[in-house]
């Protein structure tokens, strides 16, 4: 029986936290993302934007890490057992696993809009952030439902809750994995299909799903793995390379340590490509490093992983309502730096509480319901798909920006 892989949840939790931090920077220190000196509020912004320090708030890197993790988690049990019922079970649950919590998060944002509690637009003149106001949408219930259940998952829609732009990638990427596993998951031809998919999605976020699945294949198919990957100096080298590539900046790389990573092509998305490759390298090291596994299995990271999807779904709404209101309220009393500090502390506390209760009231309940549904569908006489409920826990994949 395959048990939950705690250290993968821990890594996912850290990635979710980075997404939260990235949106605080996007609102209150936008020069980190835009590279414009005239809108800098803090002396560190220019340096952080152009060095590997930006990994600490690089939201797109975290999104790519989520996708690589999804590719691994959604396929590792199949490669270990060859049981196609695992794939059918995951495919049946997938949309509901993602859609119900997403709908709840959009409804929360909708309530903020209806009650006129959003304050982000009132502080943009002070923060100089160019991020659009998430509460500029129409307060229309039918539009909200259509956006939540259809556009979010089939047209890359993100109205009401902008972080949901990742859900279409997550849904389509998941079903790409399911089709791959059913059609050629146990045949040698799959290696040629891997090559085709990598070429097809070379600078797309979907590359993350392909590489995560490939990593799962190599790790769990029972084949002999190269011994050099267990050497500590190789792991350190791969980890450094992953951090370097994963921290590829939002700002133009010319004149930075990343300028050597570009080559002469106008239509290649280096930004996505290097974030995916960096994520792939970091996950590769984690899967072979007992030290890293021990770190990410710590109770703090395990808890963070448990609430990671909830944290991802609610944080942006809280920042643009409660956080923006606190910043506005403190403006007559504090200078910019202390104001951001107090706003961040108070808002993080509210986000943590919201994420905890969102998990308990929404996410955990949908996980339990899907687990029972799964058992009803796949249990007949003998327990086929034993352990499927454990996989549900590891499928708490997060999508961000």
C-alpha cells in the first residue's frame, strides 16, 4: 500500500507560502517585479529582483513547482503497481477535487465585492502597484458561478480570484497524464511520447506535468537508477542549479547573472522554461536526499502542506481586502516601511486563520466525500484500489502565481 509522502506535501506547503509572499511584494513592493526604480519603496528591491534572492518570492517558480509535483503525485502509484483503476479513480475525482474549493474561494471574493469590503483600489496610488483590482468585476451571481465552474477550468479564467488562472493548466495537465498512463504507461513507446511532449510543451507550463511524470516513471517503475544521483556533491550541484534556474527573474535579465541563459530567439518563453527546469531539479534532489526529506517532513511543513491549497485559494482575497484596509488605516500614523511591516504581520495572521478554517470546512470535507465516493465506485467484494484515500491527501496540488 502506498502511503502519503509527507515531504512532498511539505515542499508544496513551502511553495504555497512563497506564492503568498510574492503577492505581498506585488502589492507593496512592486519594483521587485517591474524593475522600475521610480516606484521603489525599499533599498533592497532592485538587488532582490535581479539575484537568486528572488526565489523567496518568485510566484511563477512556485506555480511551476506545483505542476511538476502534480505530474509526479498523479502518476507515482500507477508506475509502482501498473493498476489502471488508480488512473480511472483519479480522473473521475479530479474536476470535483479542484472545482469545489475553487468555487468556495470565488464565493468568498464575491461576498467581499457585494459588501464593498475591498480596499485595494484605494491604496494603489500609495503602493504604485500596477496589479489590476480583483474587485473590479461585476457583482453578478450567475457570472460568478459560470466563472467558477467553467471559465476557471476551461478558458484560463481568473475573474474574482486572480490566482485561479492556474486551474485550467492543472485540469488539462492532469488529464494529459491520465491519458498518457492509460494509453502507453506500461509500454516502451512511452519514452518516444515523452520526447514528443517535451518538444511540444518546451516553454509551456504543461512541461512541468510531463517532467514530473517522467521523474515518477524513473523513480517508481522498478528500474535500476544511476548511482551517482545519491552522491552528496551531485545533489548539491543539482540543488544549486535548480535554485539558479528557478530564480530566473521577472525583470529583464540583461546585466544580471541570468543574462547567459538567453539565446537568440524572440518567441521562446525563457521565464517559464527555466522555472520548470529549476523545479524539476529541486524535486529530483528531494526524492534522493534523506536530509531534505527529513526537513520537509517536519511538523511545520507537514501542516503547511495540509492547508496549502486553502492557503493558496484565500490569501489574495485577504490581501486585497483586509490587508489593504489595514495599510490604508495606518497611513496617517506610520511611514511606508513600518506600515508595510504591521500590515504584513496582521494580514498573515488573518490569512493563516482563514486557510486553517477553509481547510477544515471546505477542503477536508471534499477530500472525505471524494474518498467515500471512490470506495463506493471501486470496491466490490474485494478492496480494489486499496489506499486510494491516502492518495487523495497527496493530491492537494496548489496553483499560483
